[in-house]
């Protein structure tokens, strides 16, 4: 299922911001090339194809899914459509890389996984962080005991976007909310380092129209009582760090979603700084992982397996279900 040059033939669904970033990344790797793009509009598909030198543009997603010159589809639509678009491609026999979060809830993720399993196809949530050199170094250092036994972890991702009810981040119909869009990164870091998490509590602040969360903080407990404090925000800039604390020191990553630097502070020693920039805009690493896995006949990436996407989706379902922790206005509290 590769072209004559040994590379994967990619198709892209959606022509928005992240689709352009991913195309820039694909350009920087010899492991794949884009053969077709699909948009809801023929004109937008054509414009995108012209921008990136793609031979075929489809004015419809179903046409892209059926395109015989496509091996793997990158689903880059807003989260409420990840489920239906990924299923459409899997049912057409295509491998799928789907943007994060994998879907709106765990049930949808389970259905996507079932479709990939029954079709013997590759499916992966685009959790690109896991393939970045600095992140991988941090994982190795912790596994090698550099900071001793892990005791606690904190991570956050917050950006300050002006409130606009039509913006994807704030519009519930477009899958809005800080948790699904941004919180997925600190949560993914926590599940990667700690495994299964128990949600101890969560606080959420809502948008002015009270439709989606703008700030969410989760307190969770990993195996052995390791604590995780995880925050995200769409209306505040946060430092964006991840800090892992062990019995013999602590390790810090500069940006939880795309780290380039790891600093290890070991008790009684000078801090050690490791610079590990990613290539290009960073998405090239996940694109290469997809190519590697498909070439090896794998259905899942060992670093972002289906069980991880299911675990993340379940956790985010739980956080949103912890209704008693949602901010209440003074009237309802008093009443
Ligand atoms: N990995 C990352 O770093 C990263 C960064 C940003 C976003 N993302 C993820 O990527 C996904 C898309 O985000 P984005 O920022 O690229 O969004 P965006 O700029 O709004 O683009 C989304 C695209 O999806 C298509 N689409 C299909 N149905 C749509 C609908 N009902 N409303 C709006 N657009 C629709 C549109 O393409 P056509 O009109 O051409 O069909 C649109 O251009 C999200 O799930 C987000 O979480 C990931």
C-alpha cells in the first residue's frame, strides 16, 4: 500500500489551520506524499491543492475516502466529526491518522477502534508530542531513575484567546472547550507516565454563555498514590510547563504539548539542561511514525496505542461528568 517511491500516499480531509501545518511537515519527510485533498467545498479543495501542489482535489469527503490513490487519510476536521470521518475512511479500507482529541467521547473512540480492528487497518490519534525528541528523552530519563521514584506530576496548557462564540474553542457545536482541545495534552502526559488515573476532583470555569469550559483543573491519582495536577485554559496564558517530581530530584519540560528542552534538577547537583529541538514544525515526527507502522504492518503505534486513546477519552468523559465540581453562579449556590 505504498507508491512506487516507497512512500505512503496521503489524503487529507479538511483544509483548516492544522491541515496546512501537517502538509508543511509532510513536505519535510521522504516517507510520504499527499495525493489528494477533500473539502466540503470544491473551491477550497482546489485552492488547498494548488497551495501544496496536490494533484487531485475532491469537493466532498466521501470522494476522498473512496480515492484509490490514497493509502492513509489524515482527518483534520473539528472534533465532532472525527468519529464519522474516520469511520468513513476505515470502511473504505484506508488507514487513518485522526487529529486530537480522537473523538468526542469514549464510545465514539471504541467504535473507531472496532472498525480499525475488523478492517485490519492502522488508526492513530495524532498525539504528536509523544514522538518529539525532548519528550522521548524525558521519558527515558524518568524510566532510567534519573529523578528516583516518581511522586507527583503537574502539567498545564493555557492560551488566551478572546471569547468569540463562533470560534472552534468556544462553540459547543464545533466541539469547543479547553479540556478537549488543550487539556488533552497534560492528560496524555499524565497517562503516559502514570498509567491508569483515578479522578479525585475537577474544577471547571465556563464561558460567558456557559456552553463550554474555559479553565479546567483536574486532580488525579496514579498507581501507588502518585499525584497529578493537570490544568488547561482557553482564556488565560499559562507557563505551559510539565514538572515531574521524584524521590531524588525533579524534571521539567518547557512546553507540555511540544517540548524542546528538558531540565533535570537532582538533589545536591547543578541543574542539567538538555536541548532537543524537533524537526521542522514538529509534526514530521508523527508522520514518520505512521509510515513506520504501516510499513511494518502494525494497526497501532506502540507509543500511542488504541488503549491510550480510549483511556484519555474515558478520563475526559469523567471530568466533564463530575458535575458537582462545575462552577455554579451565586444564585444557584444560594438557592
Ligand atoms: N495537533 C495539533 O497541534 C493541533 C493544532 C490545532 C488543531 N488541532 C486539531 O485539529 C482539528 C481541526 O482544527 P483546526 O484548528 O485546523 O480547525 P479549523 O482551522 O477550523 O479547520 C477545520 C477544517 O475542518 C473542515 N470542517 C468540516 N466540517 C466543519 C464544520 N462543521 N465547521 C468548520 N470546519 C469544518 C473545514 O474544511 P473544509 O471546509 O475545507 O471541508 C475546516 O477548514 C481539531 O480537532 C483540533 O483539535 C490539532
